[in-house]
C-alpha cells in the first residue's frame, strides 16, 4: 500500500511565512527558510511554497528563496506563484524545486500544463485549484466552482470538469484547496476531495481546514486523498510532525517514518 504524504504549506510574502483565513487577514509567522528546515528535521514528506503576492503583483517568484530552501532541505518541494511561462518553470526547477504548482495561470492558459509536462515531465507539474461551494446551480454539476487570484475571481468552471481536463493535458498531481475550509481548522472538505479523487487517476492532495490529526485520518480514509497539506496546526506549535504521524499510525494510516 502506498504511504500517505504529509506536506506543510508555507504561504510566503517577502521571505516570511504568513497565514490567513479564507485567503484574508494574513499574519506573519516566521522566516520561510527557517520553518522549512524545522519541518524537514521533524520528518515531513514534502513541502510546498506559495509566493502569495507574486501573481497579484505581476512579478516573478523569489528565485533566491527557492535556492535557499534547496540548500537547507533534502526532500521534494513544490513552488507556486509568479509562474508565467516555461522559462519561469525552468528557473524554479534549476533552483532546486522538484515540482511547479500552477493555478490561475492554468485557468487562463490551460496549454501551459501540456507544455510543462512535455518539457519537464508530468511529475513536475501540479495543478492547484481553489473551488468554492455553490448551491443549486446547473452550471456546476459537482456543486463547486473554480476561483482564481486568491478567491478574488470566479471562473464559471466546474471543479470536476477542470480536474479531468487538467489530467488530460498531462498534469501529474492535483491540489484541492477548499476556499470554504481554508484556514478554519475545522476539517478538510471531504466531499469535495473525494469527488476529485474519484474523477481522476493522478494523485490528489487535500488542502484547507486541517486543525488536528483526526482531520488528516478522515480525509485519507473518507476523502481518498493521497496526501494532505497542513499549515496553521503546525505553524502555531500546537502540533508537531512526529505527533501527527504517531496519531495517524494509531489510526491505521500508512505513513513514512523519518523522525
């Protein structure tokens, strides 16, 4: 049985990690490279970094930060934000990242997924999606609409249809970040995660809402997620990676031991 992955998420602005609720009211939590090193030493499986203002400010990603992270840790990590084209993807990979996450860019230009997969391999291309729940709207059979630019813009795209299209284009992994659950620490969007996981063959990563280890066990078992992103529950110091993994082992979840 494949082991489940635990992936700390670092939302970064000016090399500082921030955290908000539903993409708003972000507060600074610490230095990005220092926190990455801490979670690596504690035994996380991967890391993901989002330069959360790069796209909105229409600037390139902080490539020096990517270099610094690559020198500090020795596990796979993904980078998103400020990616505009294949050249940006190449720069990030050459700086030491293993994966590139595209979100708003892929909605505007879906072919960037196919181009990235052909150039660097599907395993390097991750689709980040930010779906929001919609009620009784026939345009969205799944019940979820894709949003972009940090929930600033609605797209009119159904979440499941977009996931399938991205898979057909060659994406290697899909991160499902529930706008409704983001930062609430009340649990993952189980129904949403399961809908996407059952619709595609590539790995699906649950994101948004983790508050305690039982939330991860639930999304692995009921949401059929291959990995789970966590943020606030470890950024605050309430939980550590070893504590979370110990609880998951007790719940019968197959995980990697590295602490």
